């Protein structure tokens, strides 16, 4: 394998670099993987990005490296929304870059990313800021996120805004959406207007 890699076989070079990473021989691995990653080899980029990000969870010295390769991964994937994944990782890094991650995703949402808007809704909902979560979920719906309506409805229900949640669910339920039918039944049940929904909540 080593001879083949030396001859320029990218697949062999990648396998060798990956093996070296698993053995904890990072410097040797990077000599194999970095040229591939810089040339746009997605698997090499991913190995470097996620190895560095895992290390950054406990050691802030790896954060710049992780950010570099995660940004490179978005470029190679040709998927700007991949930076939402980077922001998720940033929130877990040792220095706790929560505000920076949220600012990045907020800028993406305002620029038209439905995934970013939905992610901000999730973070705010998890943090207990339901009013702000509603705002981001509404933007995600405007940007045509596929499932943000369900999360918006859950926030509205928790805020006691049952009529607003029902107005969100009912048109979809009447159009035959089984998830909306389940959510609507659950919403009516908590208000004493119907039985508990059955069967178990369908998966999206």
C-alpha cells in the first residue's frame, strides 16, 4: 500500500493516512491527507475535519484547525448549509463558542438558509426561549423548510397559543398529512376536546 500511495494513488494514500490516524500517528497521517484534502478529496477533508473537531471538544488548541477543515468540507461538498454542522460542533468545543456559532447561523438564516433558521429555532426552543424560537421557525417556513411547521406548532402549544397551533396543523391534516393529523389530535386532546391520538406518533 505504501508503494502505491507513493506513486500517487489517491485512494491508497487516503487509506494509509486513515490508518495512521487510527494509530494515533497524526503528523504522518497529515502528510498523506492534507495534500489530498487541499486538492478536494472529500474523504480526506472529512477525516481531518472530524478528527480535529473531536480533539477540539476538550482542547481549544485544535479549534482553528477544526474550523478550517469544516469550512473546507462545505466548499468541497458545494453545500453552504454544511456550515450549520460546523456551528453545531463549535458549540461543543472547549472554549464554548456558543454566541459565535449562533451569530454565524443567524447570518445564514437572514441570507436565506432554511436549515439555518430551523436550527436557530431548535436551539432557542431547547434553551427555553420559545418566543424567539417561534420567530426563527416562522422564517424557516417562509424559506420552505420541510418540517419547521411541526416544530412551530409545538412551540405555540407550549406557549398556550392553541388556536394558532391548530390553524397551523388543521389545513395539513385535512389535506391528508398523517403527521399533522397526529399533532392535531394531540393538541385537541390536551384541551379536553378529543381522545388521545393513536397509533404512536409517526416518524418523519
